């Protein structure tokens, strides 16, 4: 069983490295795109700059996912079974997803406002989806708190796992 756990840790580490690699590629591509936006005609280049912002947002999401995978699956070797661990693990991903959707929704709104205003409801639906996810996440946390109170030792175990990351 230990060799299987080691295999999963290695697989998670490889996936985290792949997310970091993609984040670097996206950052470089965003830099190239932003450089293309530098010019005399600011109004014509604004959509290109907005596209660069979207690419950077996705790069940040990629880095956050890599960090979460590394900390939760490789460093901590956490077992996602206790309510406290589930809440903390999902919360990290939900923060990333909600922030990314919000940024992408704003980027899409700006782009459609300048390029194709009749598509604005589609861009707004991304922002609505981010709001629904945020509300659902809040409900999940609220309901999960009562489960945590039934297992106070799980909170202590989760806190002790944090020491591994802080070292």
C-alpha cells in the first residue's frame, strides 16, 4: 500500500509541475500579447491588452492549482475524509475557480462591449455563474461547520498538517 501511495504522490507532483509549466507558457504568451498591444492606437489595442489580462488570470489559476496539489497531496499527504479537510481542500479550489471566473467574466464583458455588444448576456452569464458558485460554496461551508463541531479532533489534525507546509 505504501508503494501505491508513493505512486500517487509522484503522479500529483508531475501534474503540479505540468500546471506550473503551463502557467509559465501562458505568462510568456500574455507578455507577447501585451507587447503587441503597445502602440499608438490605444482604442484598437485595448482588446489585445484585455486578452493579455485574461491569459495572466488563467496563469495565476494554474499556479494556484499547482500549489494546492503540491501542498495537499504531496507535502501533507492528506487524506480527504474529515469534514475539516474536505472544507479546506475544496475552499482552496473554489477560491481559484471563483476568482478566475470573475476575471474571465470581466474580460469577456469588456471585449463584447467593444466588439460585439449583443453577446453581452453571454459574458454576463459567466459572472452569474461565478456568483452562483460563490453562494453555493458559502452554503457548503455553513453546512460543513456543524459537521466539524462533531469531530473537533479532525480540526486539530488538519492544523497539525499545516506545520508540514510551514517548514
